[in-house]
């Protein structure tokens, strides 16, 4: 009898997938939640101890560039000199040194500082500018500095030969962030990562024009507070990026994904449904479109010299702030039609072969249930699914 019990227990242990205790790991926001109309917060989380202090390590803890490339079937390179822009608030004064340290650790190419405007560079490079396009940068902020490190390192991990232009807004006021988006377009970006959001508001539709640029992908995080819609993810011109918990097998290969409990999703109160979105039980714009790993418990190894608690080192980070730069890098690694809105492409070209259909997990309770639970084909928290190569993008 004891032998049978032991064998049963052993079978249970051996069949538990990697990261099976993801939801039990403590985590906390990097930035405070934006509650006022027209303000945004960064959508990043970091693993913490039981008291809420970020866990800092001497060595990387979390998924590496090779892990994410393998999971999402990506080479990590783009054809030609593509530019990915990253929009964040405030300044991270150590980002270039942190990116170089990260690159050296994972044998990625070092991106030199651009000697001229990023669009004029003949080789991949890194540039940091303000929302006005100048080198006069805003004040630093510890929470947003970690967000910036997450965004920049994630893009470089998945598109190592892409140029990166970091556009820093003066504050997380939506007006300033949209000015930064406009600068990203002027800089020649083919993909723009936006890892921030705030509550929807009636006047948000007046801001949509900032994303209405066929041939440029705007990847926007869907939020980290579970079921509910954020702006600008709700914009019909942006790719709303939901979040997953990503599980790899013991060989480091893709096993499966679930909808992450924190991923934002739902039916917009104010935005019209784009013609390419076909779910029947939401009369407006549905969030999200696609997804990538966001659960900090199955998170990404990030190096940062600045953190809200004054720590320096390796952190394990997530949130849909991780998913957005991943999707931006995936767009950049493909070839975007100049006359098409990028967020329509996965609906037209996505198949069961080039998107992982995320089935399982939820971010709350809702009706209809597909708006908050991982379902076959389309659902709110994960959209059409996560990348399996770049051909859907």
C-alpha cells in the first residue's frame, strides 16, 4: 500500500510542468496605478518577497533571449536596418550602460550610440531623445527606469540587429506620451512599443490619430489589473497586447501558455469596432488582439541599475509591459505592408501554424466569458494568441 502511494505521488511530481507554482510567487507593481483621466501608469511587475520588496539577484533569474526566441520561434534578427521605438515617461540615466551589460551577459551585439539621427545611421544603434526630439531629457524616476530597462532589453533580446530609439516623455500625462509617439514616427520607427495605459475616458477618441499610421506597428500593453479596458490599448489603430503565463518543458522548449490573471481585456466603452475584428458579443473595440508572456512568475530576466527600492542587479519582471515590446520586436522582424494598419495583419494572416492558440486561464469573471478567459481561437486576455514565428505579423 505504501509503495502504491509512493508511486502515485512520484507520478504527480514528475508531471507538474515547469513554473507550475507561478501564481504563488509574490509580485508587485513597479509604478503606481493611474487613477485620473488622462494619466497613465507603466504596466510592469517585478517579483518580490512577502513584504513587497523587489527580489534582486547577482545572476539572471527568468527567461533569457534564447528562451523567448525558442518559445516564439524567432531568429532574433530582422532583415535590413529596422528601427523600434520605445515610449516611456521620465529618464533612465543608466539605460545605455545597463543595456550593454545585458548584451554582454547574453552574447548579444552591443548597440553603439547613434552618431547621427537614428534614421540616418547605416548600422544598428541606440538613441535616446525627449518628446520634443531633443537631447534635453526629463527628470529621472526609479519606477519608470526599471520599466525602460525591461522594454529596451526585451526589444534587443528579440531583435538584436534592430536600432532602438527611446523616446522619453516629460511625465506620464497622456498629452506628453502622445507627443513622444509622434516623435517615434518622425524618427522612422517601423514598430513602436507602448507599455503604459490608464482608465478609458470619453475624449480618448480624439487621441487615436496619433496611432493612425499605416505601415507602422503600435504595440500597446493591455494592462495589469485583470478584466477591464485601458487606453491606449483600446485605440482601433493600435495592436492591443494581452498577457500569458508561459511554460517551457525541461528542455527549454515551448510547452503551453495560459491567460495571465493580470492581463487587461474587455469591450471598449468608447471606441468603435474595427472592421477586421469579428467577435459578435462586443459591439465596440475588443481588447486584446494578440499576446505574449506577461506573468512575472514566468518572467523575463532584466538588468537595472535603478529600482524603486534603490537596488541594483538582476530582476525578474513581467506585466503586459513585457508583452508589448516582445510584439513590437516581432513586427520589426517581419515585413510590414506600407498601406495596411499593422493591427489588422494577425486577423488576416494568423493561422494555427503561426500563432499559439492560448487556451486556459482567466483574468476575472465576465459575461460573455470569452472576454476574460482563455478560449479556443479568439478571446479577450490573449486575443488571437501568441507568436509562432513572425508571419502572422
